[in-house]
C-alpha cells in the first residue's frame, strides 16, 4: 500500500526530518531564554514526536477495512482497561497494544497504543499525563511491531519459548520504558525542584506500580497473544486486509 | 445557556489559555483568583456535590505545603527545625502552598473541561487537523460501548447454559471469562467487515466528502471571541510587565501593586468569570422570559 503513495511517504519522511531538527532547536531556545517550563517544553517535544506517526496515517489513505480493524483493536484495548478498573495498575491494555503492533505492524501499533491511551482517559480522566501516556503506549506498540512483525509471529506464537520471549518483552517494555516515562511526567508535574533527589524518589515510588503493570502485561500477553493473533490473522486472510 | 453552547474552538481557546495562565502565574492575587474562579465554576456546573468535593483541596494544599517545606529548605525566614534538624522556612511553606493551589485549581478547571468539551467537540476540533484520524476516533468511541454490550449479551446467553462469567468455582470462573473474551473478540472482528463495507458504500475515500457537524460560528461567538482576545491581550501585557510574577527564593519579592496592576486583575477576573457570568446571565434571561409568557 505504501509503494503506491511514494510521494506521500517522501513527504512524511521529510516532515519527520524537519521535526527531528525542530526538537533540539526548541530545547536550545527554551534553555537559552531561561524559560524554566520543563513540562511545557517536554510536552511540545512529545507532541512533535507523535506528529509524523499521525501524518503518515493521514497521508497513506488507508482502506476502510484497515481503519475499522485498527478501531476495533483500539476499542478492545480501551474496553479492557475499563473492565479491569477495579484492580489498580493490573491492566491488559498494553498487552493488547503490543499484540496489535505485532499483528498489524509498527505504525498501526503506534496508533492503537496512543489512541487507546487518549480515549481511555475519557473514562478515567484526562490530565497533564495524557500526552505522555499516549506517547509511551504508542511507542510500546510501535516497537513491538518493529521487532516482531516481520518474523511471522502468528505461527511462532504457538511455540512456548517464543511466547515467553514475547511476554518478557512486554514486561521489559513496561519496566524500562512506559513506566519510567510516566514517572518522568510525574516529576515534571509534581516536583517543583528537579534534582537527582526528586528524580530518584519518583522513580523509586514508581517501581512497585511499574512492577504490577509489567506483571499484568506479562500474564496477559502469555494468555492472550496466541488466540488474539490467530483471530486477527484469520480475519486478515479471510477478507484480505493489509496484504 | 451553558458555556458549551458556544463554538468548540472558543471552548478550547478559553480552557487552554485559562489553564496555562493558572499554571504559569505565581503572583498571589492571580493565584487566589484562579483558585476561587475555578472553584465557583466547577461548583456551578456540578452543583452541591462538587462544592463539597472541592473543599478537599484545602487539606491537600495544607498537606502539600507541609510536605514541601519538609524537603526544601530555601529562604531566609526560619520558623523551626524538623526531626532531621533541617530548618523549615516560611518561604518554602508558602511556595509549597502556591504549588498546592496551582495543582488544585488546574484540577478544578479540568473538571469543567470534562463537562464542557464533550467527545463530539473534541472530534470536531481534531477533525480540522486530521479528518481521517477524527473519523477513526469516532468509530472507536462508538465501538467501545458496542463491544461491552455484545459481551453482556454473550454472557447472558452463556449463563443460560451454566457457563456465565460469574458461575462456578474460581477455576471455572476464570475459564468462562476467557471464553467470553474470546467469543467477543471473534464476533467483533467478524463484524468489522460489515462496517467497512457500509463505510465504502457511503463514499469513504471518495473526494469531496464533508464531515457533518452541528456547530456554526455565529455573531454571538464573534462577540465572545473579541472579548476573550482583549482579555488575553491585557493579561499578556501584564505578564510582560512582570505583574504576574513573584520571587520566592530566597526571599519573597514582588512588584508593588499600583492602580495599573488593578487593570490586569480586573481583566483576569473578567476572563476567568466569563463562562460563569454567561451561564448565570442566560439562566436569568430564561427565567425572565418564562415569567413574561
């Protein structure tokens, strides 16, 4: 599908490059001008990083079926977060995001992740953490897609060893990336003085939360990955989506 | 007439600017004003419950000031020593309270945002930037309650044959829940082709498609935009004149309050109270006309 829109993908790449230049420029400007608005600066950086992903979706002219299947997966991720609302931090959302990244590729994974973060916050409350959540979840889906998508994971997920690897990837993703990023958001919004002490305190207080979240992701990936991947694969072959 | 009867761009402009202002203004007058205004407006929108619930921010502010002063020791006015024999300073206590007030007023403004900016409006606003994405978001938003309703339906049917999600021992319960999830997923994925076909039949991906919206920009909106812009202009002017800033570290230093600074206070007051005033005015007007009729 992308090859038919070569101009568009070029445009997207160009804009991605521009943004890559813009981000350090903006950080430099805010630093030189002495504006100590850490949260606003990082917010801008995060929004700028997300823009190329959304732009590529906009310019790719996705088929109706493709749009709907991504929407279904996003809806399931949101519904899963709502269904487990009584257990704090024990959520299958990231597991579903990672699975959709694997099944549909990195870009779709990013969309599912970031938008399920955004939309589920309509239920749980939007706030200064929303863009950070969108970014963290989106990157989780994107990396899952980039790392696992090309290896025909549907057949490999029947193998216990590969499944364990995948689940462990999900756990690491939370513990090393998603969790710390949300902790950084907490530092930027709550701590007024940013030094090593406050950063350390925030990361340590985030550890158990991230552990529970990561454990949940591990368990849900182990349970859900194979059946979900098979179901998505079946629909893909049956109706010729994303081929 | 709530503030949400105005155009979504106005709602968006108003709330982003008012939240940015409440975050970035340190001056006590502005702080107290944004706290009181957000308190009043959320109480107006949600009634008694929010009025009482917002009272919880007061202990939060006190707690935060105490917490902050225990771990930050800048300032010149020493009050006492804490258990680790660090000095607790007046400046740190006050600055902690300032942060507490900021956080609570932003939370209260966000409460109002939830009430005013519904998902319809969010989609309308984003639709301008990215039509495909907003279509996608609206599909997803509709899909979530549909998935949940479908899961309930399946569960009801399964309960009939003794396999409901809540039936049996713990192992059975888990097994039944997994089966329920599996069935819901299969059904939803199979049905998505229907929606895709109907999208295509209604002209998805054809040129010249427009998105429906019930919002239009009328004269009433224009008046509000002009007022808002004037207020934002005046407040920005005050910001540039350092009227909204104050130094807490190491000493509390602030600019003198002059007659000119009252202009900025008044404009901030008008800006913050605008939605509340519009709502009260609209209600009064409606009541008057009802009496007449």
